[in-house]
C-alpha cells in the first residue's frame, strides 16, 4: 500500500502520529488474535465433546430401538431456548443459558411405564444436540473475528507500519537535503558578499 504524503514537516508529524497509533495498537491486536485462537479451540473441543457424548448416548439406547417404535416423539418439544450475550475477547457471542421443554400429558394407564424415562432421555439428547449447535455457532463467530483480526495484524505489521516508516525516512532525507542545500547556498552567498566587499575596499 503506497502511502500518500507531501514533503513537509506537517506531513512528517501526521505520519509519525499515524505510525505511533499503529505501533501501540499492534500488541493489543496480537493479544486479541491469540485469545480468539484459544477460544475458537475451546468452542471446537466443546462441540466435539458434545458430538461424542451424543453418539455414545445414542449407542447406549440402541438396545431399546424396538421400544422407541412404540414411543410418541410428539410428547416432547423444545418450547424455548434461552440465550444471553457474552463478550469473549471483545466479540459478542450468544451463550446458551437454558432450554425449556414442553412435555405433553399422556395416559399413565394406556402407555407403557417406561414413557417417563423415554421423555427424560429425549430431553437429555435434545439438550446435548442443541449445546453442540451453540458451540459450533460460537466457534464460527469467533473464528470469523479471529480471521479479521489476523488480517488487521498483517496489514499493520507487513504493510502500514513499514510503509509509514519508509515515508517518514523519505521526508526526513528530503528535509535534510533541503536544509543542506539551503546552508550551502547561504555559504556561497556569504562568500560572494565577502568577496564583493573585499573588492570594494581594494
């Protein structure tokens, strides 16, 4: 990225100001990137753990597959998923607070006695599945933020900071050259004036 500037002291001050802003922000951005990377891994691990837990529970209930044919899955429904927002490394993400289930009433006399256990099992499996989805969503949001932060770190570190430093150096050299030329011109003028005054006295 070519930084536009003029060869004067005002531009030099502005470039120095912009450079300092980026140099101060860079460590904070790097810390944020590291924190986000850790949080993405935590969310991914939590989602994987829920997935494994769900598979394990499903395998445990595999032996009851014939009984499940008798079960009415409409007896249990998710009524509400309660959320709250939480900031993780400056990024707002939804966090699962509670899941409210709605269980329909059924006849205790006309249904098998294990229906109560079936409802509890369905709630448990639904809870795990919903938690997994939340961790995946959290991972997705945090990873997107991490990528943006990484891009900003790279922009500052590899493009803008070197660009500002180079522009500052060019302006300083230009101003030094200009000052040296001005001094040299003053010396020449003084020598000529000295020579001219010397000729007048002779």
